[in-house]
C-alpha cells in the first residue's frame, strides 16, 4: 500500500514538472504573469 502511494506521488511530481517545462517552452509564463498583474491592479483599483 505504501509503495503504491509513493508511486502515485512520484508520478504526479514528474508529470507536474513536465507540464511546467512545456508551459515555459511555449511562453505561457509571460501570459500568466501578465494576467496576474492585471488582476492585482484591478483588485487594488489602480488599473
């Protein structure tokens, strides 16, 4: 049972890292940052 949980944990971690690398390769990090800045500015009321 513990071995099965460890396998799931490690496979999800590896899958997450793969998706992060793909997102950075496609330039999605700039899009996410831009959207986060816009949301923060709207909440504060500056933008």
